[in-house]
């Protein structure tokens, strides 16, 4: 009986995959990847890699004198991973990741407005060579640094490139909190500029 159950599940999974391909709704068709620059107002600079997965999409048609104009609204799942360093003192290095939602509006002329909310965020700082003293012993600290909860919100603009692998660019202003930071929180204001890419099956 167990063998027949496994066979049934395999056939069912293949059927679902075939239906998904027939409808054109595959993971790659709903996903875009992004690569960009991350810059902090306080001279922190780095690289940001991300992924956007289309969750919901709605088109609104407006009748104009010159014909119909279509405005697209999207909700996307957002995930990002980045690294930043301070080139001035070379002591502030960090790895960060965040996850959330993006609301995007695309105008008939392909201009885009982005609102981003990332309630799940993590930042890990890395310190240079660090030692600790315990009594008369001095020892080297392994992987010195701290971890922070780091949610963020963002607002930005961009432009869509239809039918292109490099499907658009974006420029976002991002505000994040790092907590607990000493006795409170640390406010971080940064800009992100980059390009989105897709690998949709033609």
C-alpha cells in the first residue's frame, strides 16, 4: 500500500508541474533577480543582491482620448542579501539580509513607483582583530562582532524595460533600524541603485 501511495504522489506532482508549464506560470516566469549598489549616508558602501517573486498583479485600464492606457499594480515577495564596509576607518563591516513585500505601480510609460516593507531583517557586524581579558589571560575573540534585528522600509522609483533580460532599473531610499544598539536603536539611512534581471522562458 505504501508503494502505491508513493507512486500516486509522484504522478500527481508531475501532473501539477505539467499544468504549471502549460499555463506559463513557472518560478522563473514570476521571478526577477536584482544586483545593485548600497550606500550609507555615513560613507558605508557595499553590494546588494536580491530576488523578487510576483505574488499578485492587477491591471487597471483607463480610457483616454488617444486610446487605452494600462496601469499595473503588483505585490511581490522580496528577499535581499548584502555586504557593506566603511572605507574611511575600515572597522565597520557588515552582512545583512531582509525579507518582506514590495508594492509596485507601473505607468503606461513604464515608469515605476516602489514601496517596500521588510519586517524580517538581520544585520551582523564584523570587527577587526579583537582580544578579551579574563583574569591574567588574554585571548583572541573568534568572529568578533554583534548581531542585530534590522527591519526596514523603502521608497523609490524605477523604469521597466519590456521583453529584455535586464528588465529595469531602480533607485530606492531605505530606512532601517538596528536593535538592540547599546541602550537603544541605531537609525540607518541609505540609498540603493541597481538593475533587475529576468530569465523567463520564451
